[in-house]
């Protein structure tokens, strides 16, 4: 069974996702298509990269991962096929979207998509997802080796995101995803809280400093049930990243937090 995963910012209002899937099915009829999400915030490469990184470990080896969040479509950025361990392959734009998933899967080599076999007969300059990436992904899923796509690349473009800043009693991080429940996922892990001296549950509470000088108190917990309804908390979420949540409430709305906001967690 050949799996192809899909992640895009196309949404579901327009026919774009269906067109990509139909190209995949036409060129690789036996493939099983698995949607990671098509609801990445428009043009938000950072959110797309983290969602892709979170999902790919759950797929078996030999999966082809097609990812498109591509505000620079038709421009100078490269189109790539990325070979990883256990025969995982990533296909998409080289704009930072693929780099974290490649590291998670075990990066081996990236190739620029150049071969006419990996391109549609006509490539729209505004829809590489359908006319280029879907063709390339279906070729790989049908048995082509990633090296057949084109020339080797020295490295992938890194993600345009400031790294976490860790010091004694302080962790500064970025909001990389807000899920359907309003939980705020940041680019820090529980070990980062511990490195900052904030990971001891016995300490009970910590401060979250927001923009415009606002701050709130958070309880460090392991599960949502440990706090009262509507109460704010901080915990390690199911995807392995630190999460700021409110029980049975929308933490992002309560705190007026949006994607890519910079947050400071202190003792």
C-alpha cells in the first residue's frame, strides 16, 4: 500500500485540493491519500512546517509527503524532492516548509525538480501544487528514485523563525499553531521549561507575559482535568510541544493571542 500525505493552505472552499488529488490518482492509481490538513493559515510557512513535522512520524516508511504552503510560487524559490530515512520522501517548495519534517524523518539528500518527467505538460506559474508537486509526488510513489528528479542541492532553506530563548527562570518562544479548541502551541518542548527551571510541577504556577505589557498566571499540569472550567494552564500537549490551554474554553481568544506572537514564560 503506497501512502501519499497532503498538507496545504488551500482550504476547502475552492476546487484546488480536488485537482491535486485527481492528478495524484491519475498518475498513481493505487495510492492511498491521507489528508494531514488543508487549513494551514494562508501563506503561513511556519505553521505549515510545524504541523507537517508533528504528523510525519506517524506514517510508515515509504510514504510520500506532499506539502504546499507557497507564497512565493512562480518565483525564484526551488521546487524539491527530499529523500529521508526509511524511504520517506518530502515534495514541495524549498521555502522552509519541509526542513523540520526532514530533520524529524532523518534527512539524507534533497534534489531540485528539473526532469520533464516530474513536471506536468503545462505548468501554471500560480499552481505548482497541481502541475508540478503532484506530478513529482506521483512519480516517486510509482517507484521513481528521488535522484531522478534532478540535481543535488547542498541544503534546504531554513525556517524563518526566531529560536527559543532560554535563561534562568525565563523561556521566550513563538506561537506556531492554534488548534481547533483554541489551544496555543508554541515552539518549545517540556525539556525547555526544565532547562529554564520552570518544569517542576511542585512549583505550581508561573507567569505568561503577553504583548502590550499584559501577563497572566498559569498552572503547570499534565492533563486538562486538573484545573477548573475556564482556568488557564500550561502543559505538554499530545504533539510533544508546550501548550497553553483553558479547560473547555478558547485560550487564544481569552488571551488575544495570534500565530507568530512572541510569548515569555517566567517564574
